[in-house]
């Protein structure tokens, strides 16, 4: 078993990945942006460190001495208002981490969480890893730039890039689409205000995502490659809303608020998970309906 470092260990995905890796027998250590106020199951110890603090990162990584690293920490909200912070954290912060890992040595697997947002608007069905990037927002540009930064470390570090499509689950911020709707439904609200309705997304369950991450971390055959993390199915927002109404037995009106709409909104994101299937032999365990029922039943 390995000592595995998770950056962003106290974040939405980090908490689930820590639990997954711990359940497999690994020692899990973490880096967080601020002090942990709610304990992370499976995390043995952690350090507070900002990704933009290059020397601080080197000191922390040298102290933790991981064998594998899952880099999840990022500004992950597309509509985040501070553009400079998006670029500074997602590009410079990622480079600082790679430099810190490289200087310490002994790491045999580095998983970088990029994003399917780098594909932008594609109109030819399911997107595979060979689809040319076409980022249309600052978040996507920052993630694609991180991937290019990673290439400069390819000869020094065993890097695997994951491109997750949309995923959700209990604990995700209500800034994101499905948690926002679920929160309104659990409060029995009569109206939900949303932005662009003419969109379709490939939704996964966070529990499936972290299983995929764990498998990629463990596979020497994954090194040097890029993998879509997705369900392989596109679901329109209207179908998501209908499904939530059906599962919850609560009807509500949907109103479009222009303040929530983005001119550069990606209209459709639908992934091909063939490469991940071939490497891991895995298939998603949870349907979107299962995920919604899980979230709606949360205490």
C-alpha cells in the first residue's frame, strides 16, 4: 500500500477520494488551503499551504514524502469572479506543486485533475481524448494551460491527466447546478431560478469518479496518457429537472434569470469513456437517477 497525497483534501472531491483510498488500505495525507474544521474521513494528517507558495509547497511535500499524488486543488467554479486567481492558482500553483514533487523524488504516480471544459463546444457527438481542445472560458483555458505545463515535467514525473466531465453528489456546493436544484426541492421551494436552459451535460456520480481516480493512480499503464472521466451519456437540463421532480414528487416552476446566464456557456458536453473502460475494465455503478435520489435523501 502507498502513502498518497491529495491536494484539496478537504474539498468536495478530495473528501470522497480520501475515503476511497483509505478503504483500499492506503495511507492518505493532504494539503488544504485553510485549516480543516470538519474532519476528513481517511485522512491521517494534513498541512495548510497555498499552491502559490512555491517554497512552502516544497517544504510540505518534503515532510509528507508521498509515493503518489492526486492533484485536485483548484479554482473549480467556471463563473468564479476573480480571473487572476483562477490563472494564478490553476497554472502557477500546479507548476509549483510539480516542481515540489520533482525536487523530493520517489513519487511513482501523479494524477492531475484537468477538466472536460477544455473541449468547449463540440457538435459531433461523444468527445474522446483526441478531440482538439477549444476552451471558451477562463477556467477551461487555465486547465488546458496546466496540461501544457505538465508536459514540461513529463520526463521527470509519471503524470496521468484526468478530464472529468460534470459530476455531483452530497456535499457539493450549491453554486453548482444539481446541488442548487436539489437544495430548492428539499426546502420545497415553488420556484427555482436558473441560467441557460438550453444545455446538455454528461453527469457522473462523485463516488464513481473517485474510483476511477484511484485506478488511474494505481496503473503504470496510465502514465503519460489522458483519460475522460464521464458516464458516456448526455442529459439535457430539462430531463434533469423532470427527473428531480419525479424522484422527489415535488413540482416547481423554473424561471430563467439572465444574471445566471453566461454568453460563453458550453452548450453540450458528452464524453467517450472508451479509454478508461479499456484500462480499468470499470463501468459506472450509479445512474443519474440513483445519484439524485441519494442527494435528495441526505439528512
